[in-house]
């Protein structure tokens, strides 16, 4: 089939030119025989970023492994909205054990596959930010340290959404949650050190670490496929906006994910063996207000008396992210 | 083959003969020697086709075992005390999912105060977890019960704890009759899972279950343990055919035929009790023993049958249900419901307190005269307790209780005459 060099993004729009692509270059989702790892009919909220991210990630992993895939799942939204029986959405072998042990369960599955001579079967563990950065962190770090043959995917919506939007260690500074209410002299979540697990994963020097957002689904697919080229522990951290918890419009999920990237609020990059190897450049850096304003969890920063000092601190962090991960358009990452 | 060997090593050798496919290890005394030996066997290649995984916690150990078992691998781990408590959420999960994991519990006290020595508080805290619990009296029984445990677990798709007294058994060098690989292979077929994670036939395991089916799922676990009440004696009989030894079963009686007093106990203390009772029998006392091997499922009918014609029952247990008294004795009382006899709970040996024949002689004689309190704490040092109680009455800031009591007792060395 003849084709011309492709520009993914037409000027002024974000339309993915799937139809213009060579079939081999198209998204897994454009294939008629796509896997539908998570089938339609599940109970996720309208505009759920996690459902979208999980679907793209798992279908890409299924394609990369020739459908030889088993998934372990932490307790959380993804587990709840894709079950219960007999309405399971899972078209792949899937297991849920507990909130804090998805990484260890996946280790066990991978060990069983190895001992059974089925090393062609690959294993994914997945959880939300609570199950990953908080309660499951010990098991995750252990899996990394042993370099177990597992790809762990964290769907980060920056709070405990399944239990009603409580703060996690992935909740950003100033954000309102049910346990960090916008009251008192320092409304919203604290300005702490934060706990950016991709950097902690890199510190384990595991073969592959990547971050992604649901705004760049081809980038996400590519990273999942790249992860499947490695053996050993791998980690992908996907920012998945949650309309319910973030107080954003359900039709804005992808726009907000894109703003998270373009403001520098969420760095998008890849690393191999502890060293960063790529960054998704920001074409034109936008001020953090663009990202914060459409979300009710940050509403207390604006209004009649905007909290300019807090916004400035958030902007500082975004600027630092862009510098640290080399995402400015002119910067070349070596 | 007869062998003079440490209990932990004997158990490790027996487990290796059971051909485990995934072994997860996290160190906690007194179970460490078991997984150390298994780790060495895997690393040297002696135990082939087995993944040995050094995990970062007991919670991870059980979680790795859960994943491995759900993926069709014969899975084993060992723990004790705080380690068992640390993995509790996964312990319940393993049984709820119907995964036939076998775990050694090297029974040890639970803190605070921290204490590494033997009692049964750890595994008894998991009596309602859905795991079967088999208690070994000797090292021979400990290693034999592990072989039976894999068979039992896998037949019923339920996990089994094999409980052996920490240090008293795990660290004791005793003569054991080691089975051969051929014998174990003849007794224990390869694991054929009822449910398995396999891309060739995808299933969802561990989905959410609402009120419409939760009761039924839980009942099924109970029904399986009731099946185990039938299977455990059958598996012991089959074991005898292959290995030529009487091991396992639900309960065992000793010199109990015409006994007017029967002592009920679990684990290694049965040896001391039997020695004491031999001496008392020589003196004409009508006293016998009921040893309980299967604590879960609890053999109500067998316990009732063994005790219904006696005059009094002394349950001697290495556990304490704070606020009521006995744990094992509560179950024994249930077996005896409607039968009028004298029943005594004796809490003994907590945190490794030695249970001596001397103390047992005195205790059993008091029991025979019905001079025991319904709840007795064997060899409790009342001076130390009363002194601390007085201290607490005297003033608010009485300080940490355990440390006060230790100071009152003085160094252990000073007690040696």
C-alpha cells in the first residue's frame, strides 16, 4: 500500500490520522480482530480515564505477547467496575486477590509459568495509585528488587476514588479530597515532598520504566509494547483523570490529561535500567492555571481571592518537572 | 530410612519430596531452618523444577503463593507468630479463593511482649480463617503430616497449616524414619487444579461477590472442611499402607479406656502428658489422654465419643482467649454439650514456659479431687502478678508492666540454684 510521510497531529487539532496510516502502524483498537481484553458493558463512570488507559494498555500487551497474557489486579475501581460475576469484562485470564498484593501475586504467577515451562506467557499486575504508591508499595518494591518478570501498570487518578476520593501519596499539592478539605489557612493537600513512584522505580534500576497519559494513547501503546520487549521487572505509570474525583467534565478527560502533560504537571518519559532515555516534548508550555481551573478539586485556588502563592508554588513544580525530565521542545534528551 | 536429624530439616526434606513448584520464604524464628534447607536444595539443583522466592514480607510470601497456586503450581511457605499475623489478610484470601497452599506454622507466641518461644496463640488466632490446621506431636508426625497435607489440600482445594511447636520440635534433633521419593510419589499425585489462570481458557478469579452468593460461597468452604473430617482418617489409613506408619487422623487416645479423668491437648506437650500419665497409671490413677491432631476441622463427634464416658475433662492448652479463658476448651465444651461432667481449662506453657512432669502431677491430682479452678494458669507466679497489681493501685504512672515484672523477677541466671 502506497503511503506518504505521516503527521500524526494536524495543525490546530489533536486528531489521530489512523486511517492514513499503514495498517501495521495503526492503533490496536483500529483492528477488527482486536482483543477487547476489557469488554464493553462494564460499570466505569462516564469519562473514566482508568477504563480507557487499561483497555489500551492491555490490548497492546495482548498484541505484543500473541495473547499469552495473565493479569493480576489490585482492589480498586478497575477491579470493581469490571466485575462481578457473571458480568466480568475480562476476556483474558485475570485474578484479583487483595488491595496491597498485586505485584506479589503477579510474581507468583510468573514463577508458576516459569516452572511450568510456559515462559511465553507474560504477566501484568495493575492497580490504582492507592494500591501502588501506598498499600501495595512494599510488594511493588520487592518485585522490582528481585527483578521478577512482571510488568506493573499503575493507573494514577491521584486519590482513593473507589472509597470516595480520599488522599493518597499520589495526590497533588493543594488538591481537595475527602480527607484534605479546602478549609483553614492551607486548604487542600499539603505541599509535601510527594511520592513519584516512576522515579522510585528508576532507582531500582529495573529494565524499563515509563509514564504516559490517556491523552497520548499511541504513545501509551508504544510504551506497553516496548515494555514487553524486556524480561524482568517493568513499570508503567499512567495518568488517568477521574471526572468524579477531580470534579471535571466527563468529556474533558483527554483534554485534562493533555493539559497535565503540556503544563508540566505530569512528566511523560521513558527510562531503561535507571536512566532516562526519552521524554515526550511539550510543544508549547501552558501555565498551570489552564490545568487547574477546569477541575473542581482546585476551585479553592481561584474565585474572588485567588491563592496566588499556592498557584505560584504549583507552577514552580511544573517548571522543575519540565527541566528535570527535559520536556521543553528545544531540549534534546541524550 | 532412619535418620538423626533436626525437626526443621526433616520437614524440609519431606516437603522437597512432595515436589513443590513454588516456595516463598521470609525469615522468622523458629521456622527459618525449614526454608533455609529448601532454599539450599533449590539452589544446588537437588530440588529441581522449583522456584524459591525470597520475598520482602510474610504478606508477600502468602501473596506469591496465592498467585502461584492460582496459576497451577504446588505452593508452599512457612511462618510463625508475628509473621502469621502480618499475612492474615492473605491467609483468609487464600482459603476464600480455594487455593490448596500448604504452610508450616512453627508455633510461637504473639507479642507484645515480644517473645520467640513456643505456644499456640499464632495458629489458633487463625482458627476461623478457613485453613485446615493439623498439629504434630513429634517430628516424625510433623514430616508425615506435611505429605498428607498436600494430598488433603489439593483434593479439597483448601489450604492447610501444619502446626509444629517452635523450638521444641523445629530445633530438636530426633530420630525419624525418612520416607523415600518412591513412597511419596506413590502417595501424592501431581497437582491438578480445579481453577487455573491459563491464556488457553481464560477465567476471572477473585471477582466481587455480593449478598446473592456470598453465603453460599462461605458455606461451601465449611462443607469442604466437613468432607475433610471424613478424608483425614482415610488419608491416614492410605498413608499407613504406603509408609507403614500410623500418622495423622483426627484424634488419638492414650490409656483412655476406663479413664475417669481425660486430659485433652495438642502438639508436643502430649509427650510430657503421656509420660506423666504412665507414672500415674502405675500408681493406680484412672487417667488418660485425648490428643487432637485436626484442630480445623474440629472433630466434634470424635471428641464427644472419646470423652462422653469419663467423669472429668482437663483441657490443657498453650493458648489464652483473653477475657474468657480457653480457646481449645471452648471447642471441647461444644463437643460435650448436654453432657454433665467436670470440665477444667488449664492455660499452660505460654511464651515457652516449661510444662514439667512435676507440675502436671500436681495439676492432675488436684483435678482428680475436683480441686481445680474452672480456669487455671499453670505455674503462674502470683507474687509477680500481685506486686504489679499493687503498683498499679498505688499510683497512676506505674510504668510499663512487662518491664516492671521482669525487674521484680531479676535475671534468669539468678534463679538457677
